[in-house]
C-alpha cells in the first residue's frame, strides 16, 4: 500500500481521482439506502414500490463502483493475476449494468406516462393498486390520476414495459458472463484475445448508453411539453425535474459513451496495458466515472428526495338502497368506492 501512496503502482494523480470518486460513490450509496429505510418506515404496510427500486438500484450500483475502485488500487500493487483478466472485468461491468437498469426503469415510466391513455387495459387485470409510489414525476389528466401497480413479495406485479426492462437487463448480464468466460479462456494458449473481447463488450455497452440517452431526451421533452398544459405550481416544478433529468442524462451518457468508444479508460482493471498521458487521462477518468455515473445518480436521488405521503386509513361508508318491495340492492363494490374516493382527492388537489 505504501507503493500505492507513493505513486509507484499507479500515478499519484490517478490514485487521487479514483479515491475521490470512490468516496463520492460511497456517500451516494449510503444516502440511497438511508432513503429506502425512511420510505419503508413512513409506509410500513406498503411493499415494494418504484421509489424503493430506484434507490436500491442506485445504491447497489454505487457500492459496486466503490468496491471496483478500491480493489483496482489494491490489485495494482498486489499484482493479482485474476484481477487483470475475468475477475476485474466482472467487477467493472456489474455496477454499470445496475446503473443502466435504473435509467431504463426511469425511461419505462416516462413512456407509461406519455402513453397512459393506451394502458387502460392493464388496469383491468386485477393487479393491486396503491398510492404514493413516487414523488410525482409525471402528469395528471382531467379524468383522474393513472393508477400505479405496487410491488410486493406476496405477488409481484409489474407492467409490460417494466418486464421488458428486466428482460434487457438479464440479457446484458448474460452477455457479460459470456464475455467473462471468453476472457478467462483467453488466458490460456488459444486464439481468443481477452482484450479484444472486453473491448467489444465495452463498445456495445457504450452504444446502448447512447441510445438510452437519446430516448430519455425524446420522452423527457415530450413529457415536459404535456406538463406545460397543466396549470399548477406543482406541474411547473415537476416539469423542471423531468427536463433536468433529461438534460443531465444526455450529457452524462454521451460523455461516458464517447470516452468508452474512443479510449481504453473503462478497462482500468487492465492498468498495466494502459497508456497514460497525465492531464489527458485524468480528464477522461473524470468524464467517464464522475460525470458519466456519479452525477446522474446523485441528481436522480435529489429529484426523488421527497418522501411519499403517509397512508391514511379511511372508512368508506356504503349505502344500501331499499326499493318499495323491501328488496336490498347490492352496495357498490369496494374497488368502485376506492377509485371514486381517489379521483375526488386528486381533483381537489390538482385543480385545472
């Protein structure tokens, strides 16, 4: 470790950058997990929600980055053979996959809000509904706010687009495992080039991040345009949040993707093969790790910093209508009364 502090394993300026970014990611992960606990304690009777999933993905992603930076610095001085091959590749790729999953999830919810009029059939499937899943990163129409399905261990119900996000994340994870196996095989005497396999994976992932940034920009603009039609202070505040998330995501994803496509910075675990050039490499490290990951993660946590409203139990009175022949007509169903109560609350809270 003294060689690391003296700059013998890795240049001192790079050590300082990696330690700083590791500390920032550690703080972001800590805040994300604390927020999950605060949300859970506020509504203990509600299971998994969108807000909890977002915070957990961001938290575990930044924990992964923290471990990656620390282990990279230690492996550089300890000369870990496995780390410079498949082990380092896996630890490098896992937090990036979780980071991608978080923003894919954000994109899926923006798509739901922009096309909510086409999703009415999803609400007829009998899935459970609950309020306060997220701070309002969206809009309300005149007919009432769109119902949101909750997640629970007893019966996890997710939307169609969220299932697609899970599928894409699983496929990328499988691709990462396959690449790691090829890198490990390439350590022996065979024609497989481990560095080339890692390079292909990094480039494919960078292209996916570019498409994700473009999609967030398009739907962020569309959602902001729709929210401009809502005359309320809350809508204006939420519009700024959506626009800010779209802008930060585009700039961050573009910077990290360009660095990944045209440099070898993402393969930091293979440090002994990197060509370092002082200020230039330092700037690329900041662009890829801090601007490309820490900034959007922290901004997303800031946007979702508000806690959901407390769940208040309300007793709904049912009225039985009696006809002339004393035949009792069935009272309205609980789902109907709950939906009517929610719609009246939304109409009073969001006058148009």
